[in-house]
C-alpha cells in the first residue's frame, strides 16, 4: 500500500495494482529479462479502458511502440525534446513496465562523476578490510547490469564529456570492470533485461554535446509538445486536480479558468512573431504547476477555487522569472492580445494585468 505521506511514489508503487493485473493476464511472449511483454507494457503506458488501465502518457502511441522495440534489441533509448514534454515521466513508465523498477536513476549535471554512474566505496570498510565485495557501493549502472534492469540517465548532455564517455564500453562490451577486486568479482557482466534510457533537452544542445561514438549506441526518439488544445486542457485539469487533492484543497479547479490558463500558455509558447515569444519554456508541465498554485492561492487565501487574477500572480514567477524582457512580453500580451478574446474570464485576466510586478 502506498504511503500517503510520500510526495511522489515511483510508478511501480503508484500503479502497483495495474502492473500486477497486467502480469497476471499477460500471455504474449516476453523479451528475455522483461517483466511484461511489449503488448502489456504498451497497454500500461497508453492505457486500456476496458481493462481498467489508466492512460499515463499523452502522446503518439507509435512513439511507445518504437521505444519498446528499441529496448527489446538491448540498444540504448535516447528521448529528446523541449523541457516539460514528459520525457522523464515516459522513461519512468517504460522502466516500471519493463523491469518492475524505475528507481535506478542517474541525474546528470555538471557535478555528476563516474563514481555516481558505476560504483564507489565504503571508505571505512575499504581502509579496515581492503577492497572487497562488502566495501563496494554499486551505483545504478552496476546494479542495472547485475540485476538485468533498465537504468535511467536523466539530462545526460548536462554531464561532463568524460562521464558520458564512461558509458561507451558499458553499452558496447556489456561489462563493468572493477580492477580493485581480484578474480571473478572484478568483472560484472550484464544480464538479460539491462539497457539504458537517457533523456536530453533540446535547449541544452551544445552544453556538453554527445560524441558521435556515444550517439551510435542509442536510438533517438523525439517527444513533442501536445498539439491539441483539448487534450492538453484535459491533462492539465486531471493532473492539477490530483495535486490539489493531495494539497488539501477542498474544491476542484474551475474549468473556465483552466481554459484561459492553457490557452495563455499556448499563446506565449508559440503564437505571434518570434520577438513576442518568451524565452522560458511554457510547457504543459509548467501549466500544471501554475494551475496547482492558482488553486492553492484561491483556497488557502480566500476559500475558493482560484481566479484569473491568481493566474496573473502565478505567471509572473513562472513565465518571466528573472528576465525583464520576458516580463515586458507578458505585460504586452495581457494588454494587447487578451482584450481581443471574448468571455468573462478573459476580461478578468485583462483587468488583473496590473498585478504583474514592476
């Protein structure tokens, strides 16, 4: 049973009942080392209403098919796209379906080291006993290879190049060498089921560009933003409702306010001339975050569901952040574009434009 105090349990905990039912009913052939067949893994991610399996990822189902086939060949899978397009969520769902575990995760960044990828040591034991299997501290990559599970590597292009290159031999030779340990303990060979799902933001391209050699070890799939307004609105409503319930808010978000919020995000994301677009990524994930904040403001400050004025208050920190030009673009949008739209909530949004700071 899920601990209600956990802020965000992993997918295999949140959807344990669904995974158990899928495993029980799964009669299709499974690739070696997989917890589910490709058919059942696909149903877990895209949903199956008749079987009571919820839809967890909004996107092209063929992307799921290609991703699962890639992993079945034991090649690495690279998910690329704009920030906030649910690449991390997709990698988590796939890992939970394929391995039954999604927590073997490496978070890439400037401070990521090779020790965090492969293994490190318990230095107290190392000093007292010397190198041994007992003093070895396996990192996600070593565990994934030894246990035959999927390893998730988030934001791989934010890692130093030497850390990225440490994956070359792992993905080619399928073995981790531990020279400090003698005999058979010094080599850990990958078991069936081991593979890597990496993610990278297109806006980070050029930070630490992957080498051609490393790219050859991955199949690349692009995760695009949600194209349909209604689909995005339903997703924002579903996720913000869930977050608000967890936050103790006693009323659901207002649909008409969410429509204004989602349309505003879509306008600021890509409408108009390039000079009018914000430098901030106005993603669906950010829209969910703002909808959550709007509901919290309305409930805890006034005992209601949240209003367009709350949208303006929350947009200032999400859309503009510390960029004065973005703040000016947001103000121009509220003053010039919003009045052209009809409806009570759009009028309220325009009247609240003075709440922007500065």
